[in-house]
C-alpha cells in the first residue's frame, strides 16, 4: 500500500480534477476539495471489480446472499452496533437517500432541521424539494475546549416546538470538522427529537474513519428512542475511496418506519444495486480492513503535518490582537470594522481544527481574512467580504482548490475545508504555495505577484 504514490486523476472523469474550471474558474489548481481521496482503492476491491469486468457478463444481477450478513458483521465488529439483517436495504447513494426519505416522510413546506456549518447538500436537498430549512447552528467552542463545536439544544427545543419540523439531518461524524459526536450529545439529541416527533436522518458515511484512537458511536445505538426515530445511511464509499461505484445502505430498526419506506424503495426499484456495488462493498468489508488501518495512520500523519506547518508558518506575534465575538466571528465595531483591539498576543492566521474522524480538515482562516481585509479595505467588513478575500487568495494566488467555508451555511464564512486524503508530497506543495501567498499579501501591494 503506497499512499505516497502520486496518482494522475486528470482526464479520468474525476469531479475533483475534471470540474475545476467549472467550479473555480481555472484548472491550474491543486485539487484539495471534493471528499474523495487521491489514493487507489485497495487491491481487494480492484480484484473483485476486475473479476466482473473479465467475466464479460453484465446482465441483471441478484443481491448475493452474503451481502447483508457482511454489512451486519461489519457494523457489529467495527461500530459495536448489533443490527438485524432485515433492517438493511441497499440505497443508491447517501445524498439520494436523504432525498428519498424527505420525499417519502415529509411534505412541501415542512421544516427540516440542519446544523450548520454542514455539508451543503443537507441544505440543497430540502430546499430543492420545497421544504423549509430550519437552522440549528452549531456553537463554536473556544480553542481550550476538547472539540470545536457543540450542538445547541436550547435552540433546538425552541425551533422544535415552534416550527413545523418533521426531520433533522444529522452528520455523524460531522462534516466539516470531523466531529465524532459523543454518546451524551447523541442521547440528548434523541430525547429531544423523540419528544417532538422529529425523524432523524443519520448520515454516517464518515463513520469508519475514526482517528487518533477514537471510536464511532452510531446514533441509533445510543437509546431505544434513537432507534425508534432514526434512519441511518452508511456506505463503504468514503472509507475505501469507491464513491464512483455507489454502494450505500440504509438501516431502519423501527418497523413502522421501515416497512412502508422499504416497500416504496422496492416498487421503484431504488433498492437494486449494480453488480459492481455489491461485489465492491463485500470486498471492502471482508478484505479491506488492513488497507483501512494503514490509510487512517497515513491520514493522521498528514493532519499532524498540517497542524505543525500552520503553527510554524502562520503564527504571528502582535502587540495588539483582535478579539472574537460571542459566536466566534470577529467582532465588528459600529463603524463596521472587524476590530476590538486588546493587549499583546499571538494569533494564527490559519488554524486547522483537528478532526476526530475522516480526512477533511476545517481550517479556521478568520484571522487571515482580517489581515487581508485590513490590507485592502475594499468593502465594509463582513464575514462574507472576508471570505471572498480568503477564497481569492487560495484560488488566484496560491492556486489551490479547497471548499469555501461559506458554502457550508451559517457559521461557515471565514473557513476553508482541506482534504488531506492525498500524498504528503502534494500537501507539502500546497502548503508551501499557501505560505508564500500569505506572506506576499502581508507585505503589501508592491510585493504581490
Ligand atoms: C456527510 C456526507 N454525506 C454524504 C456524502 C455523499 O454521499 P453519496 O456520494 O453517497 O451521495 C458526503 C460526501 O462528501 C458527505 O460528506
């Protein structure tokens, strides 16, 4: 397993490389955005798919008898979650699954709760289906806390009782930020949603990538209430880098939810996998674990490298520092400037928040945004104006394609999402470019290239 190997993805129809121009306006960027990895999938998956290709037989296929037992075994052994085979169904993609669930269980105008900053389709899918998005923004904790965000349960109770909320979409672990929600948080979430009759769609696509000795806790496993109100969506696609194969599944323990929903999936043939999906998933779950462990160890090293680099290259010692507002955003004075000058301090222009799971790192770039804005002062200060300057620096100066934080909804402006599922050499080059561009910007217009 050579995770250092540079794999050329251009002209392979990969979204990450082949839609750079469409999404960023230029194609000369190092792609560190879309959440798939630049590693070749494990050999066991390639062999399983090769066997199908070589057979020359691509007619209609059944679901192999072993398929659901293999998923059940994986969930039991890797996530400590005992499920019954009948709770499982194939589903052709997690985002599609969210769409099916919303269409089946909720109506137009119903409130759907999402907790931003969060994976953009959590907002696009309800909005595009004429549901009302009801935000329960995460609370940004301080750097001294053990994790960067917490759920706002007081606000959740308020919206649950006031708005016509029918469902909540949970990202567990949370994208962005890689937060592995703890048992206490998930239990409280389940209690509230149970009380207000809110269906929880638990997107657990990042579940099998716990980092630094952590463990994933499936939402439905925390209590009987959680089990009764939830539909969990999982997949081997992120973990084994096979998103293009599309091999997701749903887990619905509660019969009253499961039977009608699974009947509807079946009559519409939405529960029919392609032969590549079943063969690929089974190979991943039965033979891919060693690859997964090595991949996670590689990702951990990449994360530590990013942290170290950012500390070394983006820390600034100042006589005066800028204080953050209560929501973690830089406070704007009445004159609309991001200030609040206080005693001497050090700041980090780009601060990676250490993920507890998965290969995406949420970079807190708010201090960088402040410096860029102070240099330019082209518009009155706002998180969005600041985000534009940050994004421009990443794309047009450093030539890097990362996800713009503002696309993750409220609380996302001022952040960038970095994918570290790539060879270290690529990351080194990306961060080197970033440091060079930040330094040039700091030195003023005459030094910019
Ligand atoms: C939280 C989350 N859910 C779902 C997906 C996409 O899943 P799928 O490709 O199965 O639709 C992603 C991909 O980035 C994700 O991060």
